[in-house]
C-alpha cells in the first residue's frame, strides 16, 4: 500500500521480538528513555501518560496480531505459540537479558539512537549480577564502551564469593590481566568462604579450567593463608610484649 504523499509503506515483522521488548521500544520512542522491568537494572519509568499510551498501543498490536494468526491456519498458530513462549520467557528474564533483546531490535529496526541509549543504560546500571554478562556481550559484539565499563566495574573491588571465580576465569581466558589479578587476589584471600558457598557454580567452573589456572589459584590461596597467619602471629607477639 501507500501512505500520504504516495510513499510506499513497508510491512514489518515483529514476531521475533518478545512483547516486553516491543513495549520497551515504544516507551523509548515516546520518552527517549530505555525502561526494562519495573525496578533495578534499568531506568525507572517516569512519564505516566506517554508510557500508558505506549503500553496500550503494544497491547492493541498484540491483540490484532493474535486475531490475524487465528485466521491464518495451523502453521501460524504454531508460530504464535512459539512467539508467546519466547515473550513469556523474556517477561521472566532479568533486565540485562531484556536489554540484549532490545539491542537486537534496535539493529533490526535501524535505530542507532536506541542502540546508543541501551549501551548507556547498561553501562550506568552495572551490578555484580550484570557486570559479567555485559562484559561477555561487549566482547562478543565489539561493544568497547560497554566492555570497558564492565571491566572497570569488576576490577574496582566489586568482587564477592560468588563473582570472583567466574570473573577470574573470564580474565584468564581473554587476557584481561587487571580483572584476573583483582579476582585472583580476592579468591585467594576468601578461598574458604568461596568453598563454603551454597552455590558451587564458581568452584565447578574452576575445576573445569586447565590445571595451570587451578594451580595458580591454589598457590595464591596458600600464600594468602601464610601471610594472614604470619600477620596474626606478629600481632599476638606485639600484644604480649606490650
């Protein structure tokens, strides 16, 4: 068909984009902000009227799409079920996962400004949960701004008993020495606490690595234990003399 002024209208297939992503895209078009989820990891929703209008549009589009699919036969009904499953999975996904879907949509629809807003949002809202996934995403997709932000965040003492080993392995595998050394030092000083974690994912990941990395961690842990023991003995001796 054609629109006003005789310009041809292009039909766009949105079936591969989960409904939450389309809603976030509409919000961005109306507000200029990337909003994924109702809380942490993304900017808080602000403009109620524009947002409600965007959500209503997304809801109307979803209903129209379902109505059309019901008329197109069995094959499209199967496709609709797959799309709804993907959308449901995306609904349950954390904000940083949804943001990856939104980056894909930005590329698909040719929206470089949305892509830039996504990267900025991710870099600003880094956390111990999102840093490693975004570091991997930045590395895989050549997003240097995001990668550097995640590296700086991870190496700036944002380490814990659950993140130290995964970040150590990533730093070792990809030659990120600053990240590796920070994670190695933390893992060495908190090795017993890491082993005592309820979630054994980190230790299992380490066990799957080449022997040289496992040996490096073991030696660092022994050296840290020795240093801590000597420091404690020195402090005890000093107290006794005083």
